[in-house]
């Protein structure tokens, strides 16, 4: 089951790509309303309306009322309000294939970063993302919006204890790879990703917590050649995930 955002009666998304991804998702959400700006080009876009099963949920607003109700700069004339469970539990799930890849986020606290991480992960074929329930940003409207629809195509798991999650993943055959800005770690492209892999990333400021780091089977790093001492976490993740994809393509 997917877990509802606490203290929020609904979530809101906007923009054509996000809304199409939402309407196509296999995740079980309930649409409250679909708001359309009658003055926008989307009024003639049939690909949106073909995906709407219950046309009575569509509310048409004139431009003035739409802009008054929704202060979004890039709505493209469509806003969807929905509710449902945004995350699920990973524990007891054991149907991962040989080359499955999960991403574990340790203390990621910026919703913009998490949205980019979700987008990057979905593009690179990651099977799911694990978020701690505490000391971490949670799924929100901002995170979903920044993901540009990727959230609706990617499983997001929520767990109380990340270290226990790692122990569980090891018990079902996953290797744990931590990504750190460290001279003591292997270069990211020297690690073998051709197995069940769980990649751990930490916050840009603090990195991976020591206890989580000790639980990793491998530590990888991306050496910096310029004067800047680190990459944005999403940029670093992109390098790692597409190196994994390159390795997989070489053996398939």
C-alpha cells in the first residue's frame, strides 16, 4: 500500500508532462479534480482528455479564475489535485531480478535535489528509491513537480531504519555501494555493477552517515579535477548510474 502524506488532504501537480505521467501511472491514486484554463492551448489537446476516464472530474475555469486559484508560472493550463499513498514498504519484497538497482538516500534534505534524483534514477533504469522516514525530505508536491513526471514511473519506498534496510537487502542478494567524496574510495567506474546493486548517496553537506558507510560493501568516488571540491548529488549520481548502464550493456 502507498502511504499518504501526513496532514495533507491532497497533492497538486501541474504542467502537461507531469499530468500525462500521472494519468498513465500504475500507482493507485484518486483524482479529486482536473482544472483546465479555458484560454490555454491544452483545451484542444486530445491526448490529455483521452486519458481521463471520468470526464466529470474536469473543471473548466476562465483565465482570471484559473490564475487566481493557481499561482503557478508554468502550469500550461492544467492542474490536477489527487490523493493516495505516495510511498510503500520495501521490507518483505523479494521479487528483484538479477541486475536490479535500488537507490538509498541518506539525509537528502533538499526537495529540489530529491526531485532531480528521482528524475535521474528513472531515466537510468533504477528499480526504486528508498527514503528514511526521519532526517530526510519526504515526497511533496515540489519533489513530484521537479521530477517532471518520473515519480509516477518509479517505486518510492519509505523505511524507518536505513541500516536495517541495508541488512535486509544483503539478505536477498544485494551488494551495497556507497558514493562518497573520499580519497580512500575506489573510482566509480572501477566498481562492478553487474549484480543486484543498492547505491547509497548522502547529502552534499554531510555525506553518508558513518554507520551506514560501514554497512557498504564498496565505496566509490568521482575524483574532482578542478578547484570545486564536489559535484551536486544528482550530477554525481548520474555519472554512477550511467556507468552501471554502460557495464550492463557490455554484458547483454
